[in-house]
């Protein structure tokens, strides 16, 4: 019995052990070693214990934790110790990143220098486009509002343009174009505000120069329709100034006014043809109607293009306006998100160029010959003009001996001898026959002045009576005269209020 029980116990134990071993074998499969050469590609996603890779990872961890000075020291150690390392290019770019993330004017200046050195050493590397993009971002972060210093905005525009032109196949091109649209929105806003200020001061030449720069250089500006309206209003203001200019010949005045009005109408028409979906396109139509000019019709392509531009803009909300007052940089909410920004260097239109255009327009109105500006009389069948004298009327006579419609001068009856065959010559003149004017008459002499007092006599005065007293005349009745002195009432008169 004991032997049988021992055998059963051993069998049960063996079964349990075999079951556990089988389960463990099913859970953990044996690993098969792969034949890999870890030294062939250290940049692959495999673990490597190479010293340059360890230094690079250590620098990335330090930069992630904000210890930029430790990261720079580690990266410089890698570059100096392993000049032929495959991490050399990424380490050089990471040095600029440490300065860029640290921030501050001095740090950003050092970051720009590091990125420019990277582009110089590795111009054909894909990371060169990234370095150029970050140079533009340095100035983009330091941009001021449109009414402040615009130096950083100009530098950002130049850097983004160079990046797009130097690396057209880079994956960062869409981001660079959008940043360029934002920068151009800020620069265009600055120029437009200055042009509107000059327009309120009736300085039309300076206003046209600023607004024309916006229209020519920044066509994707969110308020381009307002810029064109300002140009048209400036030319219309110059036309009114010509009308009020003293001493200007009438013919020159009318031709010069017409030239200015033509330019104003062209600016209004461009609002309709280029920006048909803009908010102020109806204002342009109203101005053309007021000038009695035809209203152009935009093409379907122009309508689709401008509609896409307007839909891509974000609406300016109250929170955006509030944050725009608080934050340091400008607001680019209204910047367009479609279309290609201008990649050419901006060409500023100066006030001297507009002045030269005005002089050319004046010379065109006067004509090449100065005598052409003199007033010429109107022709026979032309309507009279205020700036030209009219010619003497032409005497019209009936042809031959006929009685056609015409005008003839009939001589007076007394100026020629009577013709017995002409009944009109027998008519007598109406009025006195003696038409000789009388001689001028001499005015009558004034009568002589008579003096009643003879020489030696005294003038008449009050006469004295027998007693020697002078008799006075009757006293004047002063009761009817008005007096400012109030008389006192007596008796019952005191009760009378009147």
C-alpha cells in the first residue's frame, strides 16, 4: 500500500512539473538573433553606444530641460572632439537652436550668426532651408505694431523671400509663404495708414505715393479696396484744386481736370475688376455713377479669386482687438491664407515721381506749343464755350436771284436815293425829320443873395418898453413834453394807480 501511494504521488508530481514547463515554454518563445551591423548607420533608430551619439543625446536632453548653456557646451565638445562625426551637421544646427530658444536680443543675434554659418558650411543640405527659415522667424518674433518701428518686419520679409527663392523644393515652403503673407499684411497696413493720414491733410501727392506702393507691392492686403478708393479720392481732390486755381486758362483748366478725373475713375474701376467681393466695392460703384462714368464688369476668374481670398481671412473678433492692445507684436488675423505673396523686392513710389507725373499731365494739357494754350474761337457750328470767344456771325444770302432763306442787310430809307421800282424805298422814316442835335445850353445863373441888413445897422433883437425893461416872448408850454422826473400825486390822485 505504501509503495502504491508513493508511486502515485511521484506520477502526480511529474505531471504537474511537465505542465508547468509546457506553459512556460508557450509563454516565452526563444529569441532569434539578427545579423545587424550597428556601426554601419548610427543615425538609424537603433541603440548605439558610440561616444558622439551619447554626447548628442545628452545635449538634446539638456536643451529640452531648458539648460541651454549645458547643451551648448556638450555640442561644442562633440564638434571639437569628433569633427568627422555623422552628428556634426545636426550638432551645428542645434547650437543655433539653443540660442534661439533661450530668447532675448543678444541670444537671437547669436542664433542668427550660427544659422548663417550653417548655411555657409552646408548649403546643399536639407537642413539649410530650416536654418534660413529660422533666421526669418528671429525677425518675425521681434516685429512691432504697424505704427512702430518696421525694421524687423522688413528684415523678416527679406529673409522669407530669400528662403523661398533659394529652396523652392523644401517642405517648409508653405509655412514660409504664410509667414510672408503675415509680414506683408503688417507692412501694407503701415503704408496705408500713412497714406490715409496725408489724404485727410489734403496732401494728395504724398497720399497717392503711399497708397500706390500698397497697391503695387502688396496685392493680397486685406484693405486693398480702401487703398484704391483713397487713390481715386486723391486724384478727384486734385481735380477740384485745379478748378479753384486762380490765373489758369480755361482750356488748360478743363483738360487738366479731365485728366485727373480719368485717373480717379481708373482707380475706382480697379476696385470692381480686381476686388469684386471686397466690402467697399459698392462705394467704388457709387463714385463712378457720380462721375457719370461706365461701371466695368468683373470676370468670373476675378470673382472666384477674390472670393477665395475673402473666405480665407479670419474675422477680427473683440478678443483679438483686446489682445492686440496688450501683446507686443502686431495682429495678423486678417491676413490672407491663399494666393502667392509678392516675391519681388518692394519698390516704393515716391512723392517726387507723382509730382513729375503731375507736371507731365500739365504739359499734356497745355500742349507742346505754348501758343496752343491760348483760347481759340469756336467754329461756325460749334456750341459756344466759356473759355473761347465766339466768332462774328456770318451773313447769309440767298443764292443768285432766288428768294431762298437768308439774311440781307436792308439800307435805311434816308441813306440812299429812292428807287421807283422798289416799294420799300418809298417808305418814310418814323420820327422827326430834323435829326440835328441842338447845341449844348448854358445853365441858368443863380440869383444874387439879398441881405436885408444894411451896412451900419444892428441886427433885430428883443425890444425894450417905456420903463426900460426888455419884453420877453411868450413862455413855452412844457406840459406836453416828456420828462423822466416823476411828479408827485396830490389828494385823491394818490389813489389812482394810473
